[in-house]
C-alpha cells in the first residue's frame, strides 16, 4: 500500500506564511505527478498546485505568485510554500500523488488525510 502524510497546517494571520509537507511512503516504484488541492466549507475540492516528475508546475490563478510547489524525489515528498496568505485561502489542504507501485504496471491516485489551514486575524 501507499500512504501520504501531510503536515504543516495551522492558524496564520493574513499576510503570513505557512509551508505544507506531504511525505509519500509504502510500496512505491515511481511517483509521477504530485500536488495539492483544497476544500473550503460548502465548496468543491479544487486544484491549488501540481508538479510533474520533471518538476513542471501549474497553479490555480488565485495562488499564482503567492504559493510555490516543489518536490524532493529522494524523499518522496512534496511541499507547498504559501506566502501572503489571505482569509480566502482557509480550507482543508489535501496532498495527491500519482504512483506506480512495486510489481504493478498501472498508475494510481493516492490522497492524504488533509490538513487544516486557517487564515484569520
């Protein structure tokens, strides 16, 4: 099996910064895309940022210039540096990874349990 464990969420004032981490572990052969999604109360889950195995990134328009996604392939970990936080960034943030497992040929989506980010004064 494959597990994704997020860390780094919390409460931050507007204009502040937080860094989320997501470590992927288990029977992994290769991790392809990794990314972050978020879901605010009463809203659908939305893409925040993704990064390919070749470190090509894409971002939601609402976070461009403020958030940076990165990955450490040696540690099977993806990060989300969030700067200039706004109250509308408040949500549960979920990590996602597309993984090829050992002794398997297909690629599968895996999700973390989510970490709460609250931006409020």
